[in-house]
């Protein structure tokens, strides 16, 4: 099972990495090319054969120049986590959707042992009963401890692909969502959600 590197980065104002003529796009392309050359790298959304392969890159001579270049477009915080998403292929499907819901769950210590099964039950119910189409989903626990508002421990990340942000917001108003959301929230002490339009990287 590949390990996905999930990085959340605040870019400097004006850094439009999706616009080919923007200087930030050239910086990102150069950095992505560097990552793509590393042993164990499997593809963008930063998939590695294992967490240790990413750590080998971070310890390699390539990493210093890479991070210096990348730092020129970072405008704020940077958070990084490694996750083995399930089910297999689910993360790719979710991130290939027009819009991807990214939810991070914060726990004291870590998520309960049955968290994946509870998430699976929630999503299967959504797919069966909801009029809104789910393009794909994936769930996994972070290798690292993450922290938010004083809550610290291994977290969990859920990806869900939607046709649009509005489709997701409409789903949140349904009885299906309201009657089953407890399956996701479980013992989480904090939840953070945002919508992302992932871009394809061409090496």
C-alpha cells in the first residue's frame, strides 16, 4: 500500500501555481520534477512506496536546494503528514473529482480502532441513499502526531470527491447526513474541513 504525503501550504500572495505564466508555477514545476526523480516516488499526489522513502529524500543532497526553491513561494504555515489511505485507489478517485472535501479529525492519542469501519459505513450509506454523487473516498490515520487547539495525537484524514462544493453543502442538509454523521465524528476532539481543486502534475 503506498503512503501519501499530505502537505498543506500557505502560498505567498500572487502565487498562482495553476497558471503556466506565473513565476510560482515554474518554481512548483521545478520542485515537483525534483520529487519525481526520487527513488520510491510513485506519483503526484505525492505517493511514496513507504514513509521511509520520503525520509530518504529529505536526508539527500537534493533536499536542501529543493526546499530553498520551494520556500520562495511559501507565504505562511506548512503542515505535513503521511497517510496510508484505504480503500486502495480511493484517494486517486477522490482527488480526481472536480472538488475534493478534505477533512482532518483530531484525537487525544489517536482514533478508535474501528474508525475505518465506521467511516466506510457512513460513506456506503451516503452512496446508497444520497442524490448527490460521491466520486470516490479514502480514509487513513496519520503516522505523525498532529495538534490543533491543544488536542494532540495521531489524526485521521478523510477525502471525498464531489461534483461541486455546492453538491457537498446540499448533502449536509439531508437526513442521511444528519442521521449518520456521528459515525465520522466518533471521539474526535476537533475537526477541520476544506474544499480543494487538485491539479494534475505532468513530469
